C-alpha cells in the first residue's frame, strides 16, 4: 500500500484544531518535498524540520497542560523522529540527496500515519475526556 502524503479527513482528522492544522501543514510540506526539484529540496527540508520542531513543542505543551500519562513515551517518539530528521539533514549536506528523498517519500508518510493513529489518537482521547470532566 502506497502512503501518498494526501490529507485524508476521515483518517487524519483528530478534532483538535491545533493538531489538525499542524498535521495538514506537515502533509502539505511532505508533498512539496516530493515534488521539489533537487535545487529546491534542501531549503524545503529545513522548513519541514523547523515546522516539525514547533509542532512537537506545541503538542508537548498540550500534553503537559492535560497531565497526559503517555507524555514520556509520546515525547520520546518526537525526539527520535526529530533526531532522525536532523541526521538526514546532515546526510543531505553531504550531498546524498537520493537517500533523503527516498525517506521523505516512503518513511515519513508511513511514520506519520502510524504516529497519528496510535500516539496522537490516544492523546486526543485523553484531551476529550479531561475536557468533559471540566465541562
């Protein structure tokens, strides 16, 4: 099954606006990277890294405010992925563009789908539950 980076509302919408917007943006950036020329790719990859870092920080704040129990595991996953992106950035700077392109095309959309379904899905269930308690 091909993981095309296309926003699929039925699968990707979590119902938390901040997260949904960040995820739509992520998918847009991955699609732009796949379509980019070799000359455009490195700059767009920087944009993806900084977007991902900002999104992970915002998500971390959400988890802390909601006293989310899965925080450590979820943030561990964020750190791992950010580390991977930074490693790929070094690979890119060494001129190994095809390797990074392959990851952006296959690895990233696949990771995104899994992370969203498992980790973000669990977080949103928690956020909704704690909102009901307060409501």
